[in-house]
């Protein structure tokens, strides 16, 4: 028997779960932290490192209490986070600013410049992240910060992903060169590729902007998969968390990647981690270039396989926005949605409210709802938005299949599928395939599995999954609605590329920005 802690940093809170290797989840707790947005700049989204760490301490102590155990019995702790969520730090790893959260899109111009420069230079790394660099990723966020904080540049030592920063702090690491950097984070978001010599060369980065000159060296450290140990818990943080000093902390990763492990992903599976956004995860036994897909990285999800990541920039965020505009909640607005049938709203919803992550990789796109009538309700729009996220997901899965990634099983992981039966049924109808939903909550289970591996409790990840993953409920497509959904999907796919590859939506954003005197679209 072994007991560990699995930590999941989400967009709005951190969740800590205590797991027993034979009995499963013993207890859990969460603590919130603020997300800083600005009405005058919709692309702004930041968080405080201090808020993160305070919430971690609170949630860990609560989880131990809820589990009814002595914290000294916990043998390892593992942590996943959102990403790219980037913090610039000084030579002692002290933050110079707040995190640029994954959903901060201020760096869309920088992302476009990196993309253009990469294609001009014929940089091979750009092909491994779908051919288009994103404002959600590390180099674009860092470049935006450097351009807008020239006074802090002399104190800048390096930039860290959230998962690497929190592990370094807990391990007492204060030398940037000693930080373990997650291959999951750096491979998917920073164009790191072992076969290409690691990060893009300094000569390329300096071509993008002289502000990036020397940054490649500053991003030094140990690049490792999550079966390696980042370090051991310091006495100071052991006291704050209520744990035993010296326990191992494995190299971290992104939340969706470890959620896929917790959902039981195997070869031939696709896991839709549906939450604030959607991350679409798969593993393969060979690296395959996929145009428009965010990243193909050896060892990023499962250390022994190639990880493939795609996704939607907003899912739950869209549902929340629809409910907020209607002056209600998603839960209230969802009452009665189970009686809706495919296509009955007359609406078709392109879910680009936060831009397009895959396959167009264009943060300048905005949401579109077609088919409005005078009698259309907010509930109609919510149902159409659920259909829209399903259609967009199918566009992505078809792109993956076209490039050799098998899609035998579709698993709906993340928080929303656990409480939204309508979404699962719509996805089954749209995909024309059964949707598998874990029978129990899997958030932070992936973290726990890697903590168990660090503690030596299981020989393989598969052994841990067989013991701990909760199995699936299966939602089959309804033939009549699946047929209607296929007709709708044909329309959706046509409009997706027609509007998405046009310039009308980006121009709308630019006009709006100019009218309100803002610097960002």
C-alpha cells in the first residue's frame, strides 16, 4: 500500500487529491485564486504566483484532513498546471511579473511574427507544432513581455512554465540552470525537439526580434519526461503543506496531458478533456506531422510514446458567457436541454469566441452564430454552442485521422462531461461513434499516477491505470439524430474554412480596437 498526493492547477483553482494505491481516492480539496482580466483589453489574462502557492498550501492541508490521514504518510506529490502559463523570473527564480496565463492572447502579433519568420527561415520546428505558432504558447508570450517591460530586461534570467516553476519552488531550487523543464510543456509550446537539437537556434530567435537574443541560453535546464524526478520537498514547504520533507516530486506536465492518463488513454484512443477549453489528446507509437495540430512531442503524455495535442480555445467559457449574458447560470439554462434534438434550434455556432487553437490556429477569429430568429432564446444558443464544440472537435479528429492517427475510441474526460449528459449525447451523435465517459472523476488522478510512479508503487503507468482508473459509461449515438448531425456537420465544415480562412473576422476585431482606442484587437 502506498499513499500519494496528486495536484491539478486549473484556470480558477487548484485541486489536491489524496490517493491510496489499493483503495483509490481517499479525499480531496480545492482552493481558488483570482484571474486578472481587463475590460479594456479582452486578451489580458494573468495570475499571481503568490496566489497559486497560497492556494496550494490551503488545498493540500484540507485534502489531508478530508482524507483522514497523517500527512507524514504521503510518499510523493506530483503537480500539473495549465499551459502555456509563463512567468519571467530573476536569477534567484523570483517572479518579475504575474503569469501570462494560457488564455492570455495579447501576444497574437508576436505569434504571427514567429510564424512568418519560421516559414521564411524554413525552420523545421514549426512543422511539428502544426505549421502556425500560437499566442497561447511560450515564445510569443515571452516576447510580448520583453517588448512591454524593457526596464525589467536587465533583471530577467529566464522564463518558466507554471508546472516547472512550482516544482522548483517546492524542491528549493533557486538556480535557473538546475530547474527540470517539462518536455510536455517545452515540446508542445516552445518548439523544443530533441531530434532537432532542442530549442530553435539563437540566430533564428534574434531574427524574430533582437529582444530574444540570448534567450535560448537563458532557457537552459534539464529537459525531462515525467518519469524523472525534479527534486525533493524542502522542510520549509513540507511544513506549509503538512507533508513529510524529502518526498520525491516528479517532473510536471500540463493538466490535460495528465488528465488523459487519468482517463485511461491507450493507443488508438482520443481523450477530449472538456473544461474551460478543450484539449484533445492522443498517443502514438511513431511521430507523425499533422498540419494545424498544436504539437507532436515524444514523451509528452506517456513517457514511452509520442503525445499529440489539439483543442478548442474555449468550451466551458462559451457556455458561461451565454448564461452570463442571459443573467443566469449554465446549470439553470441547461434545464430542459435533454429534450432538444439535433438541428432543431436552426442555429449553427462557430465557437471561436476565444480564437481558434486547431486546425486554423488563428487567435484573431471570433465566434459566429448563424440562423438567429426573433424567437431564438439563450437556451437555443447554448444547445447550438454544444453542437458547435462537437462539430469543431470532429474537424480536428478528421484531420488527425487523415494523417495516420487512429481514432478507435473517443473518451470525454475533464469536468464538464461528468455533469453534462446532453453534451456527451450530442458528441456521440456528431461523431457517429460511442462516447466513453469515465465513471468517476479523473481530475488529479493523472498527477497521482505519476506520484505513484515516483514512489515506486507501480512498475508501469498501465499497471497504475488498471488499478486506479474508474472504467467507463458508454453513450451510443442515436441514429436519427446522428443523421441530422451529419447534415449539419457538412454545413459547419464548409463555413469553418470559409470564414476561418477569410479576413472578415480579423478586420472586425481591428475596427473594434481602433474605435475604442485600444492597442489590442
